[in-house]
């Protein structure tokens, strides 16, 4: 075997030398052939997944339309408002999307946790459960916002069981395809994008149904009061769940990058993001109009936890990626300037300041997870430790 390897190596070296005389480089050709073949297999795999997603979309439409027709029987209903199509459609779409994610995850990741120790398997399974809830909530909130917008543009429109069922089928198809694709392969950057999108969708819906149309004169927490408070408070609760799950995925990527030797530092990162998510959810569970002092304390605590989690995560990175450093310095400066303009000169109100800070924070998180996605391997990495902390 040693002789064979030596012969292949010397032959390859000889052919490499032949490049100067114009002779084809056979070793290079062989590598290129294998690369094309590997690329072809990757392409075939993606096409197969796309075909599966199309079938999943069709099944989701049929299930959503069937359930919608059954639930929306009786007199025609408006798109939004009391006794409307919105809530049943949102419920159907959410259930179908969650089911699509479960089916896709089981199909494409069955046995992936088998070589993992119990603690790592538990974290992975908890993340999957959390994501199932997330995709149900994202789809439902998207349906509610869409029906609210359509009701504004199509005033007076009322649909019966068949028309409402078809709309429920379309909503289920969109949510089902999105969730099924996520079950095939969900990256940390995708999850951070879902967080940002869900915050925007939920806040817009809360604005459109706010009991006080002049809520913006105070702050975003004012949306958590009145008859429609469930929309904003529910958005915060689900967003907290997403933040905690993003933290779990960040920990997964850091472990793939750094290995078991960094488990103690990675664990601190995951715990801090979990606490940040729990604090964000607590803001929704403790509305401003009921417990003002507790609400404000929790809100400030959430901001502090976010900063601590961000700094801790950045320090775990090997080296200091320039993209992350530049973004951190730039956003810190912008937040400082915004605070001065708000409280020092009164150029804009607290609501605008909150929107700026949240937007900049999400931009920083997106930069973080994109850099992490570039650095970390995509393959699963089972830990060799039987216990997380020892």
C-alpha cells in the first residue's frame, strides 16, 4: 500500500511538471471531474428537495382548503373584524404550517441526534419544538395582517364557505411551503430573519387594530393595552421564544466551530440568549397598563441582557471579524446619537427612538449570524462529552 501511494504521488508530481510543456494536467482533470460530479449530486439533491416542497405545498393547500370549508360554513363573513374569516383562517394556516415543519424535520433529520449525548439531544429536540410553535405563530400572524390589509382595500367583501376555504388553502400553502423548506435545512441567519420579519408583521397588525389610534405619542408598549392588546403582547411572547431559539442555534454553530473545548463559553452564550428571550416574553406577559413599574423594569432588563449576550457572543468568536467589529462600532455610535437627539434636542419621540434601537439591534444580530454562518461548518457535530458541564 505504501508503494502504491508513493507511485501515485510521484506520477502526479510528474504530470504537474508537464504543465510547463503544455501536456494536459491529468491530476487536475481528475479533481475537476470529481468536483463536477459532486456539484451534480448537490444539484440533484436540491432539485429533489424542491420537488418535495412543491408536493408539500399542494398537500398543505388541500388540507387548508378542506379545513377552511368545514370551519367557515354558514352565512358569508367579512375578511376581518368580529365573526370574520381572519381567525379561522389564521388557525388553519398555523396548524398546517406547524405540521409541515414537523413532517419535514422528521423526514430529513431522522437519526441525526442518535450519536449525540443526552444533553445535546435534549437541546436539539427543544429547539425543534420551539420552532414548531414559531412557524405556527408566524403563519397565523401573517394571515391576520394580510386579511386586515385586504379588508381595507376590499371593503364590503363577504365570502362563504367555499371562497373562505380557498383563501385558507392559499394561506396554508404559503405557510406550509415555507415551514417545509425550513425543516429541510434552517440556518441561524434564516432564523434571525424570521425574528425580524415576525416583529414587523406582529407590530404592524397591532398598529392596525390598536384601541388608541394615537398610541405613537407615547411608546410601543402602549400597543399592549386595550381590546387589541393580545396582538402586541403575543408578538413579544413569540419573539422571545424566537430569540431563545436563535441563541440555541448560535451555540450550535459556535460548538461546530470551536469544539468541546469551548463548551463552557458556548453554554454561557446560550444561557444569556435564553434569558434575553425570556425577558422579552415577560414584557408581553406584564402589560404596561396593568403593572407599569414592573413592565418598565423588565423592559430595561431585556435591553441590558441583549447587550450582555451580544458582547459575550462576540468575545467567543476566534479573532475579531472586521465586519462584526465595524458594525458594532457603527451601531453603537448611531444609538448614542439617537438618544441625544431624542432626549437632548427633542427632535423625535420615544417611539421613534425605540424603533431605531430595535432596528439597529436586529441589524447587528443579522451581521453576527451571517459572519458565524461563514465561519462555522454546516455538518452536525455530536459532542464527545457525556455531561455538558464537568
